C-alpha cells in the first residue's frame, strides 16, 4: 500500500495504523503533530487510525535547541 508522507511516496503494510508508521519512522508520538488528508489527528487516535492507500500524511516534529 502506498501513502505520501511529508511529500515522499512510501510503501507501508496494509492495515497499518498511524502509531505503527511513527514506530517505523522511529518517531515518538508525543513529539509530533500528525495531519492526514489535511485533518489534524489527535494523539489519542494514533493507535486506532488505520491508514488507507493514497493517504497524504504530514508529520511535524518538535525539536528543541538553543
């Protein structure tokens, strides 16, 4: 199954959740804001939300620095 993640086409396993995608990308769920098909997804939905073929996913990471 194919999705577009941050502008790049990516193959994922059919039935993958947003949580699984974050794990695959080694991103902590509490360090990102997720948007799927232009809709903000709250962190409590990450595990239940199954990605669909063709979904457009944007992941915005919080990075500290100084």
